[in-house]
């Protein structure tokens, strides 16, 4: 996750930001843009497997919090006014049978009528809340990617979809851990409370210095690792089935919605 | 909702209670049984419309909080050990194309492989929490059915499913309203915070003394009406589509799950 923000982009409203993206004026990470508004992970799958995928998400709400579903035949998110899911993210990844085949700026040429789009809650929302309470997020301060790990925590399967939970980790000073649990508990639709605090081996993480995604972060002596269910989980689980086509956001290039983070804390 | 409890049934564990039901030893309302455990509304639909129904629930989590989905081909709830959805509720209602055709004790003879079962959060859970905090629930104290009203609050549609939200109403002393909001906010998967406090006409209710379901309750001078999204909503919405077959629990004869209410407050 990068943190380079152009002046003014913090305070622009999401509809205007999405317009800029659509016009090709923004192809960078979205961390920090439209401060206060929820950003979302994107997973697009064909209708033939989308119903099972929705059930998988419903059964595993901590790693897979559904903010919106765009049905086959539509391109309009319910959580973004006048928005087009094919053009309103800065960059996408396209997979055929699990293999990356393109990283396009938009999906206009490859769109099909049977595609179903899932917008899933993103940790940016709760990181904002943590920082607002004075809890520093080290990977942001250091300009690193958030460290993400595979675990031995099994998700509840649904249809063809099954697998273990991926978690994101933040190094939190011991005396702030309780506060971090309290704050993120308020956001059940963006991963909620941590799934684990402390010894990484208890959830099957062998080496905290070797994340499966993102970058390792250094620990200060008073810091403990705190693990949250991660939105990478549904992508990994879906990819395992090698779907005929799957489209996701490009890492850190998220969908910026009209939902306020604070709305997510009061559903 | 009735409140006649046999001795011992309050403290029996859900698995044992469901066994009694399955053996035909309990055909009464479930209010008050297995204290502390979450009870659930049941809606069973054919697979042909079940995927759209799940999406409807995901889009309208306040009236339609999904606790569990049993896929076509299975009869085993994920939230009740060794349980059979065809036998473990005290009574059912069966509708063909929107017309009530039977009120059987079990579904063994009419079960089909294409039926999908939805277990949805029930207000019993948050009423328990309200009462534990000293907030009296009048319809329970008076032995009446909880008053439920149609409103003009539109649900987000999904596929063939659309309609307005139904709400349940509790008369709460003015000085306890804030507490009631705080307490039920802790239970987003059992309807969460109220959707409205005060003037019923603001949400399209013409006469508070004429509920669409349940019984009217008298108001004391210091009491205001407080409205929560109601689990009757998904049933009404599904029934409007006149599905070829739909099965529900018999009113107040719920599914008693292994989930603790307090677990629902910490997802």
C-alpha cells in the first residue's frame, strides 16, 4: 500500500474522484483519497459460480464482508452514484483459469453480460479509525505494503469454494491492543475485531518476517502482532477453483464508494 | 408470541431441546426455551429462486440477517449440531404459489432435493438483551403477540424479490430509549439498532393500534414507540412472488440454534 496523495484528492468527493479515474486522470493507488469514505476490494466472477461465491462470503463474513453485489447484466454499483464498475477503478487484474492474462485500465473491451461483481470491505476503513484514535499503522508510516499471511484457520466452504483464511498484520504497542480491538469491533462490515493477537504460530504462521503478500515490518520491543481477517481471502479461495474468468482490482487500486466509514460502524 | 415455559426447558441445551422436538415431545412456541441461545426464523425456497433470495437478504441485512444457509441437497444446519431442518422446529407452514396448504409437524414427507433453507436472525435474541438491562417488553409481559407493521421503507430489490420493510414495535419508556438503541446496536445480526423512534406516520404506519401482525399493545403516557426491522420482511417479500413452494416456521415456533446470543454481539 502506497501513500502518495496529490493535493486536493483527500477532500474530493467520491463521485468526482471516480470521474477522474474514468477519464484516465488517476492510475495510482487509492490509499488516502476521499478521506472518510469506504474503499472496496473487487472480485468479478461469471454467474455460473457467483451464487456459490456469495454464499461463501455470507458464511465467512470476517474475511469476506460484502458491501455490494452487482448482478449479471448490470455495471452499476449500488454504493456509488452514477458509477460504472468497468471504468471506475484505476487498474484491474484479469485471470483466465487462474493465470494472470492482463492488467488493464478498464474493462470496456472484455466485459460480458454474465459477469457478477462483488465489492468487499477493505481494511483501509478500519485503519483510518485506528489512526484517528492515535494508533500508528507502521506499514503506512514506512510506505510499505501491508503484510498478509496465509493461516491454518479454515473458512466454512460453499459449493466449489473452500480454503483457509488470510490475515493482515499490524504491529501494535501492547498498551494499545485493547483499544485496537474495541475500535475495529465497531466495523463488522470491514473485517471487524482481530481474529488473533500474539504468537503467529498459533494460527499457522511459521515466519512473521516472511509475509505471503506485502512487506515485512520491523517490531519494536513493546509491540505485539495483531491479526485481522483479510480481504485477500476471497480472491485466493476463488482463484484456487481456476474459474474460466476472474477479474479483481489491482492491489491498492480500490473502488472508492459513496459509503462513509462511519456509516459502516452504524448499520 | 406466547410465553408459557415448561419447567426445565429454559436451561436445557439446544441439542437436547431439538431432540425433544424431533420426537414430537414439544409442539409449542419456543419463546424462553434454551435461555441465552439464538433462535431463528426459517424460510425454505426452491433453488431456482434461492440465489436471488440470498442476494436480497445480503442487500437488506437489517430485516433479513442471515445466520445460516443450508444448500440444496442438504438438511443439516451449520449452526446446530446433529440437527435436521425437516424435523427440528415444532411446527411449519407450507405455501404453494402463495397459498397456505399445510401446517405440518415435520417436513419428512414433502421434502425435495432442490430446497434451500435460510435461517434468519430473530428478535428474541435482542429482547433477551433488553430485558437483561431492565427494559420491560410489554407484549411479553402481557402474553400478547409482538405487534408488527408494514411500512413505506423500501428494501433494495434483488432479482424477483422486492417490497417494503416490516417492523416490530416495542413501547419503551422515554428515558430508556437511548439504552435500547445502544443495546440492540450490539446485535447487527439480529436486526441491530431500531430503524425509527417516535411518530409512526413518518414510516407509513397509519394506525399504531392496528398492527398488520400480532397484537396491539397499550401505551403508558411516558412511552414512545420504537421500531426495529422485522424478520417477517423476507417472508412477505418472498410470498409476493408466489413461489411454487415456500416453507416457513409456524409463528413463534422457531429454530433453536447452538449460537449464543452473546456470540452474535461479537462477530
